[in-house]
C-alpha cells in the first residue's frame, strides 16, 4: 500500500472537491442507483438500514469529504475507527470495495459530464483506493480479533 497520495493527485482532488460536493446529493443518489443493481450489495445496506433505522446515505458523502483529507491521515484516524467498526457490524469484506469504486466513479462522470476528464477521475480513483486500503487493513485486524 502506498503511504500517501502523490502530490499531483492531492492537487487534483483539492481543486475538484468543491464541485463534487456542490453536486454531492446527485452524485450520491446516482452512486446508489448503480451500486444497488447488484442484489448482494443491496442486501448489505438493507441490513444496515434495518439496524440503524435510517437510510444509509452517509457513505458517499463521507468518501467525498474524506478524499480531501487523504493527505492528513492522522486527522482521519477517529473517523476510520468508527467506520471500520460499522463495516464489521454490517459484514463488509475486501471483495465489496470494487463495487463502490465502480459505482462512485461513473456516478461522478454521469453528474458532472464534460466538467471531469480522465485525469480527474483517475485522481479520485486513486484517493478512493487509498482510503479503501486503510479501511480494509484495519477491518482485517478487527475481524481477526473478533474471531
Ligand atoms: C473508501 C471506502 C469507504 C468509505 C470511506 C466508507 C465510509 C463509510 C461511513 C462514513 C459510514 C458511516 C459510519 C457511521 O456510522 O458513522 C459507512 C457505513 C457503511 N458502509 Fe462504508 N465506506 C467505504 C466502503 C464501503 C463498502 C465497499 C461497502 C459495501 C459495499 C460499504 C458499506 C457500508 C455500510 C453497509 C454501512 C452502514 C450503513 C450506514 O450506517 O451508513 N462501505 N461507510
């Protein structure tokens, strides 16, 4: 796993984050439309919604907010602990992570169209996978401790 994002990627993320967050609701909605085509993935969220009693819509918004802080991982530590605990409770596994990437990145393109080019999407893909690796690694430890 890379220890940090490249300086180039950080510049692209920070300069495009405001546009993404401005359209955050649309991007989130589109992401879940794409994600829930897979019944197995949808079932993970149905279970979570039953447990928490609310629509699990925080994930996409968090990814958008998080990517901006991917160069300040220490500041994200408390949030990473909370998310990893929630993921353990809802049985999220490493093999689920590509589905979210494959839903989020095309959703960004669907909503922002020509305003995002391949360079921007590649930077967001890199930031997503950077955070995903951090979570997957922490969740691996938590699953092992629980076993
Ligand atoms: C970089 C990747 C990811 C990030 C940053 C992320 C972030 C989050 C956040 C912030 C929450 C809410 C935690 C809380 O209760 O405060 C959450 C919950 C959840 N995540 Fe993730 N997540 C990621 C990947 C995934 C993947 C790959 C899946 C499954 C396909 C997933 C499924 C869930 C579910 C089912 C919940 C519980 C619903 C909820 O409480 O909102 N997440 N995630």
